[in-house]
């Protein structure tokens, strides 16, 4: 296939811009870039990129507003580039509709893995086959959505209804960070108490049933202060 995927990079720091565009071009992606929000938004609308890498600290507009703006008309995957120690900002970005974030400084393998995951999830969502997706599979864990059966290494694991709801929501969004608020709203509804104590209790139970070693989870990872991320579905 010689159709190269295009990535739009919106970032005002020249060094990071150079590093990322060199990396992406070496991986055979087409790269366009903008060093402020206004030209980024105009390129996003005119260029039809396959994915956007967005720095939140731009000179002319808050990056969160850039996400809101794009989400008014497009579901294009957005990966936020964030500086360290900005948990609040990452949560806001995810809740505004960003697909993922990567924290500076980051290495090439991490960046490429995030991009591949976001592009793959987007392709899956766009394909009509997505609705018939009946199975999640990773490292010996299988979730059969049609039969509501979860097995680890072939052994059936029993979950409460709430636990199953949490687990399946994370697995539908495998690879992506789901914020505590998003998860709470999905499981308990929009009027639920956003105190995440009950979520933590349920997560502890899920892990005890699922993980071989709860101190070193291999299926569901905690992104401290932000939310949870489930390991990629190998079945796709
Ligand atoms: Ca910046």
C-alpha cells in the first residue's frame, strides 16, 4: 500500500517540531505542521490529516479550546503533547475529546506506539465490522462480549455487573486512557458522585480476579491522577 498517512503537528517549539517531523518522515508518514493554533485549525480543516499531534501550550489559543473546536466537526484522532506535572490538563484534554497524550520528554518508540494505536482504533471505529466485534483478547485474557464470558488462561472468571461494565468499557477503548470521570459517568450515569472511591474499590476487585500479580498488573494500568488504560486488543 503506498497511500501514506498524514499527520498534522501543531507545536510551537522548534526543537520538538524538528524531532517529531524527522521521526515521522523516517517512518514513512507524511507530515504537515503549524506553529500556532490558528494555522493548525485551518490546516486541520483544509488538509484532512489522519491524525493530529497537538501541543497544549500554544501562543495564540489554549490547546483545550483547539480540541473543542476540532471536535465540533471531526473525530480525527488527537494525541496531546503535554509537559510533565500537568495532570489536570491531561484530564481536561481527554474529557474534551483527545484520544491520548504523550508526556515530554518522550522517545521515538513511545510516540510511534501511541500513533499506531490511535490510527488503528480510528480505522476500527470507521469500519462497519466494528459493530460486529465480538471479542477482546490479550495475554491469555479473553472477553466474549456476545456470551458475557471472561476467561483467563481458559478459566472462567466471574464478575459483578458493575465490574463487567467497567471491564468491557475499558476493553472497548483498549490502548486509550479513560479518565475517572468518563468511566464513572459511563458506569453509574451522569448524576453519579464523581468521588472515585467506589470506582477504586471495584477496580481492586477486578484486578484481584484478573491479574496474576495485582502489584504488577498486566491488563489494566493506572495512569496516576488521570484514569486507567487497558492493554491493546490482540484480536484486531
Ligand atoms: Ca508549546
